[in-house]
């Protein structure tokens, strides 16, 4: 048997808000079907119900005792007031509920977050009332939300979650972005949070070790620093000190020039630190160091067979670099080089002559040596800086150059790449660029020389090492004397 339900009377039409006539099934103004019963609201409103506190001096309301048995002689269940959240008849929180609220607030108070997530509804009794609101809704969250009287957030704020995740990522390992200070830097050098390109470690490097110092800078035009250096010190068998400076310049037209220069500088330095303490003559030790550096660069060209599939001409473009080095051992100054990086001698007494201690392996140097051009004409040619000697698997033949000098007066040894000497080519120009106190403060002197190159345009990577050479003056003589 079907049942018919009486439609509720509507005070106004849901469609046009006009009051309908009694018994109308359709609105006379807009034709709205008045027989349709509005559906139940999707959500029930949250209501705060409070019980006013007992009047001062009055006794609290006493609840009637529950019957011990029901009509079937079965013990009747006893419900305590604290089984449900709420307040007692005096308007005070139930003891068990209050205890649970305190337990829930203890972790938050310890973390400095004692305030609730959101403000609760104001009790009817006003701020001075001790009544606690009770919420009647279907959003109770097991484990604490039903006791706190607050809604649990459906999801965390995506902005907060994003920054929290980004901040937590670097803690697991890796570099932190220099721009946003929160994102992790990926292997390509970009921040995974804000996308900012990170500066490379080799863009600007400074090192000071006792009396030797070196500075390397990317320059203003190159996208990376392809130079590298190594400075160190050791002891000769007689206990006297030996100071080493190696400077390498990656060949930009070759593949992975930055790796080539780093490998060469490290290998040459390690070789010198091994051979010098054994008593090997410093000039022979420098020769062996250049050979070791060449082998280290050649090893970079040895790639797995699969790598050749991506670049059929990879074997024709092996990693390559130049090398120049200086060793101060006793009264000797040993220099060695392959390529167009240079060593200059700047005496402490600037009235004395300066000197360039190396000869470039370059097209311009060959033209001058052959007498086909003078130095000004050769270095003005666009082919001037084409090198004829380098370290790498595709080098024609390795010809390490070494020379030994015995300075008769104190001075400064300048070991540099063409990124510097392009702006101070002659020995006199280099001496003019070196600050007067560079012998006492080599690091500051190296910084000034790098700044000189950057002020001149910084078209190339710039690397310079300064080695103060202290000897007892022995009268007049040439600034440098070849042994």
C-alpha cells in the first residue's frame, strides 16, 4: 500500500519569491513546480550548546539513579556523564574530558603551539563564563578532534606543504639554493624549488698556503671556469722547504676542458710532492710531473664504447689543457710548461729589470722565432693564440719545457694563464700591475691581478699564483740567471 506525504506549505516560490496561492501546485508567476519538496541540506550546521553555570550558593542538579535492572530482570547498562563529551549540570567540563583535553594539549605546548588550530564558538555565557561549548556534527576525528571541539583540516595548505617539503629536502643531503635558501640543487646546478641557476664552485677560487697564494676566476665572458691550480709545500731531504704552484688552462675548443685542467693540476702536484722529498732534482721532478699530468688528461679520453655512439668524432676532440708550474727549492727556481701559460719574475726592487721565464707554444711565438714577424705583428694576428703544444690524447708529441734559475735578489714569481697576461703582456706591464706589497701579502696581490684582468674586460678565465722568493742580496747582476 503506497503512502502519500503531505507537501509542506511554502511561504514563497523558490523560483521567483512570489507568495503562491493556497493549494497551487505550480507558481502562477514563473510556473515553478511547487510540489517538489526541497531536499535535505547537505551539511548540518554546527551549534554550540552550553549550560549556564549554577547560581552562586545553589546546589548542583542531582541526576536520578539508574535502575539496577530493567523489566526483563537484566542489569541495565549504566551510562556515566563522562562517556559523552559535554559539561555537567553545573556547566563544568567532565573530569575525563578535561583530562583528555590536557593530554592533547601537552605536545602542542611543548612545541610552542599551545593555541588551538582555530577559534571555537563563543560560549553563550560570555568570556567570563566557564561553560565549554559542545559541537554536534558528523566531523569527529578519532584520536582527538572529538575532544578538542574543533574541525580537523581536510588537507594541509598546499603552499605550506610545498615549502615544508622543499626545506626538508636539503636536510637529507645536497646543496641548498642560494636564491630561495630552501630548495635542493639538482646535479645540473639548478634549484628544484625555484629553478635558480647556482654558481659553480670553481667560478671563483682562492687559496693561501704559507707564502704562496693563488686566485682563479671565471671572468666576465665565459659561462664556466676552465682553469685550475694547485699550490702546496713539502720538505727536501735536507729539511729545507720546497714550494709548488701549478696552473692549468683548459682548451675551450676541446671537450670537458674544465676536467682536463683539474686532472692535470692535481696529477702534477701529487707527482712533485712524491719526488721532491725523495731527493729527485727539482728540474727532473718538474719534467716527471708534466708527464704525469699528460697521462691524467689522456685517461679522460678513454670512454666506454657506448659513449662513441653519441659522438662519432669524440676521439678527435679529446680533453686538453695547458700547464705551467714553478718550484722554489733552496736557492733554485724551477719552471716547467706546455702551452701558452706563463711565468714572470718581478724583483722586489722595481728599479731592477723584470723577466718572462717561459716561451709560448703558440703560432705567434713560432712566427717570432722563425724571424717571419716581430712580436707586435705576431700577437696582433688573429692566429696569435693558436697553441702548438698542449696536454691531451690528441697532442702531436709531448715536449715538456723546463728551466732552472738562480735569482740573486728577492722577488716575486708570477704564474698565470693568458687570461691575465693578455692585459699585461710584457714583463714591464706585468710588473706595473703587481701591487708593491704583493711579496708580503701574496693573496691580496693575486686578487689585485685578477681584478686587473676583469677591469680590462675579463674575456677569458683568469688564474694567477704568486710565490715570493726571498734570498740574500749578492750585489749587482741579472735578475735571473739560467743554470
